[in-house]
C-alpha cells in the first residue's frame, strides 16, 4: 500500500517494513526512515531518477544537493577521493552519529545528487533501523523528511503529513532521539569549515581536530580569527566514544 506506515516497535511490522522499504528503494521509489537526528526521506543514491523524485517531493532544486547515508566505514572509503587524517579523526569520534562530512568524492561515480561541485556529504546514522536498511540497500541519498522551508519531521506521522503519497513506505521508529539536524563540516577547502552547527557543537569538533571553534566557524577566504584562550587554563577533555551498546552495528569506531 502506497504511503503505509510500519510501526517498528512491533517485531513483525518492523521486519515487513524494512523488507518492503528496501525493495522500494531498489526499484526507484522513495521511503522514509528514522535516524538519530530527524526523519529522512531517501532512495538509492545511484538511481538518478529516484534522486530527482526526492528533490521534487521536497520542492527543492539541484542547487541543494542530497546527502548520502552509509552503513559502514568501508563504504565511506569507496565513495571519497581520499580518506584523509581529518576525516579519520572525525569518523572515529562521531560515527555513527550526528555529523555530516563534505569531502571530494571519488571520481567517476555514476550518480547525480545535485550541484555538488565534485563533493559528497556523508553520514553514518546512530539508529538501528536506518543501519539495517542501509545494509540492505547500500548508500542512500537521504534528506530531512520535510518540504523545503518547513520544519524537519521528528516522527513518521509528521513526515507523512508533509510528504504524503510521494513516499512508498514509512518506517516508524518513534520520536527521533536528537530531534535536530546533523552538524555539517566541509573538509574540501583549505581548512575545516562548519556549514551548519546542529547536533554537535563546534567546540566538540574542535577538540577532536585540535582547532579553535571560532576558526571552524570562519569561512575560508575570510580573515582568520585570533585563537580563543580557555579561561583559568582549564583542560578540555576529549569527547568520549559512545559505549558499544549504543552503536546499532555493534562495531567499535574504525573497526570494519
């Protein structure tokens, strides 16, 4: 049934819903899945017609390219031009989780995500339903499940109220745990630059990269701000890894 919501708190509905969502995505249709940040509308990242349908469903043009969600670190390495030291630090600290990373994409990938200018935005979500779906489908083009300019959906019902029957399958995983979009960092320029500060703060990212948060907020080409000195010379602790039990794939960071 077009646009049906599957309650993933019910074991039978979850299994059926994920199976049908995977089939829908593989056949060029749109699905909605929960993630740790907000709900996402997605499709097969390599199906250019489906990506065009996703943009149309959101009333968005190609000037706002679609991000890609992945289910493993190995997948990321196959999609980027170079898996840099900075990307390694960030993925080990924050994946799966609320950080999207913009990097130069691997050459000759057969996809059209919009006007990416040779880059791709990648994220591995910290949500068991999303991870299970991604491992069935592979890389998925996924954007927040809302019409552009409207509030991102944090429930399956809210997503359906906006997107209706443009979506084939809605997976209901309850309220999104974080409830705000991911933080986006661009690693394609002369230094890392925060395009959007969301689920993760500039300060947390700066700790991992050994950079001042104000510099991360400074667009390349603008004057570099003077470094900020911590008050009282307090030591800033490195962010701890989430415990293994919170990771939907059961893997430790960086372990394939």
